[in-house]
């Protein structure tokens, strides 16, 4: 029997005799063409798999804080009405049933126009585009306005999706595919995922024999399948570029441009393109100008590159040669909890994994040199709690949404503040509290000024060794949502509790037409730049600087 270490359960020995179950082969709801909306059969086994609590992140005690986050809008349609509940959005009833199965309580402030949206990690961006687009596609399918492409028996066809979602990493693609499986349950829509490192023949055969309506993909594998004639983009009406800044950082710009600009994608007025990014550097701005329509809406939730105050950030000074022993002490002296440990290099991930594993800690690791099978196995073990300590490089710092990650350890502190924000953003998801412990020494001084600013902004304790970087001017700029020509000096500030999750921007749902569009019942006022600062109170529309109650009224419960 394995000896325990502290309160940690010792690691399990992996059974390598079983064949690997690729994420792309996970089952989706099989729609019977003879079914109607009201006669669709429940798949009890699949329903348990999709909506089991193990994979669901429930909103935490601080979820209501999202209601107080400022929303900044630039250009695009500005007659917007916030949604206080998903029920206000006039979504398809089957999609609403799936939202209830997932126990989503209310929209967060990032949910018919092209959109460039920036929001902090863990703020609900995935549901913001999946829910309304899937609802629209389901409605059109049942109305007979959308014909899904399905191969006849024995005859393969090109997969021709209506919704294309492009992401930078395999892990993110798998995660979004999982969400799509849930939202399309008991609907005629078929989601699929393609990504590198897995069985290309299996993915190709499934696409050509089953077809798909929603395709989630990494750039390289998607480009390959388009060139091979496996996938056609001629039917695509919605394109989502998620984690756009990360895709550019990873060198995917050429592939993305080839896919969006040079394929058979119909770039007409009916095409809607959404870009989501946690930061808004110049290269992302240029990409937005090239890919989005001239009247696209720019949306920011909170401060770009910001993090949540729900994370308790602790910075410890530790020399390189003392890191292992300090980490071991931290793990031993704290209650066992799902923990992610970030290192800078692949070799460091392997070495630290071996060190802790040999001391009977239940660890696993993930980095770019691991095979896709190993990466999927590690994440599965981490999510299931069999190996609740995950050691990772930057490949796991973006977007991964894993239940009950309560502790982040920056074993090797990165030199980029945005990367730091993404790392610690793996905890404190959906309003739940979390903790981030960072090891710091003199080699990390390049990031010290920005790290100190972030600690001050989030009202965290600044340790003595960072106090020299604090001054009375240690504050973050709140207006860094700018474009190539220069900064936007005036922002639209709205204090929304839940805005319309319309899949294109925050334009209101048109109940009469069943399409997304701007409402016409909200007052607004124009300034010299043709931008609008406006808000709402219990007494009705008003002109102001924030979306929120006027000072003379009682606060609205948005």
C-alpha cells in the first residue's frame, strides 16, 4: 500500500493497457430526422455524461460582483438593453432547457454585428457566443430556413458547418467542443472538433461520414482539412476567433488569414465575425480591422488585462535553489485542493513532476512536447481528481475552465504581466474565491513594476521587497482600449449586471423577427466624436457616464 504524504492521497498508477479515448470521438446527441422538436428522445446516458456535476462550475459567492463591472462600448449599434436573465433573451426553448441543466443562473456582462470584445478571464465569454448563435441556428433549423448537410449512407460529403470557432490550443478546442455538446443536446445541430496531435484519419472519417453544423478547430488542422477538401466553409454564417491575442503570439496569423480570407468562406453581409481577446495589442487591432465589418462594435468589460479581486495573491521571495523545498512545504501544510503549478520550460515541468511524484504527491504535467494522448490523459486525471496537482507551462495558462481549481502556484514567474493574469485566472472562476502564490526573486525584477501595480489595483498586500515599486501614482490606466490611430479618450461606460448574450455584440433581441438587432426604445446622447455615454435608472433612460442608477434613485438590481 502506498504511503500517504501529508493529507494528499498518493498517485495512482496509470493503466496503459486501455486504448485512448480521443476527445474528438466523444459522443454527441444523435438527432433522428423523423423527430420533431416536441418528440425528440431523451438520451439518459449521454445526459448524465454532459451535465454531471463533476464537469460543471457553479457560480460562487462573489458571482454578483460581475453586476458591478463597467462595460465600455465604442462604435457599432449603441441602442442596447441589458438582459437581467436568460429568460429575457427569447432563446430557443431547447437551448433554454440545456442552460437550466447546466445550472447557469444569469448572464454575465460579456454575452447582428461584428464584435471585438475584451474581458477578463473567467467572465463567461464562451457562453456569450455559443448560447445565442446556437439558439439562432436551432430556431432556423426548426423553421426550415436552414438545411443541415448530412451524407447519405455510403456517400461521404464535405463537412459544411454554419458556425466556425477557431482557437489557439488543443485543450481550448476540446473545452469549447464540450460546451457545444451540452448546448446542442436534443437539437438537430451536430458539433465536431478537429485539432492536431490526434488521429487525423479518425477525425477526417468522422467529418465526412457524419458531417457537422458547428466546427471547433485549431488553425493548423483546420487549414489542412480545407486544403484536403474535407471541410468547406461555404455555409459558414458565424466565425468566432477566440483568444485572438494568443493565436497571434503563437504564430498562427498566416493560417488564420488563409482560412478567413482565402478559403471558400463567403465574406458577404450575412457573415458575422466575433473576436474575443483578453488583451488588445496593436496586432490584434490590425487583425480586427482586416476581418471585421466597418461598423463592428468594440466592447470591453472592466480593465483590459485585469484580474478579479476574488483571487488572493501572495508573493513570496525565494531563491531558485530553495523553490522545491518551499513548494513541498506549501503543499504539505495546506489542505489538499486542486492545484496548478506553472513553470517556464518543458524540462522544468518534467523535472518538477518527477520530484513531487517520487515524494508521493499525486501529480501530472502538461506541456507542448507531450503527445496529445498524454496531454488529454493528464487533463482528464486532473479534472477527475485522480491527479489533483497539475504542473504546466504556458500551454495551460489560457482559457482552461476547470472546476474547483483553488490554488495557483507561479513556481517560475513569467516576465509578461498578461501571462501572469492568465495564469492566476485559472482559479476564482464564475465568482468563486481562489488563491495565487507566486515565487519571486531578483531575476523577476523586469515584471516587478507591473506586478506591484496589479497588486495595488486588486487591493492585495504588497510585500516589503516590492514596496520600492509603489508610489502615489501606482495605478492602472483604465482606458487602454484603443486602435491604431491612437487612444480613445472617451469611452462608453455602462455598469451592467447582464447584457444581451447575442453572439454578435450586445445588441438587443428582436422578439418580433426572431433576429438580433438594436432596440429603438433607449435614449442616447451624442458628443463630438459621435460616441455615446449613457445609462439607465429606475426612472428610465438618462444621459450619463455609467450604465447604472442615477444618484437620486435606489440602486437597480441588474
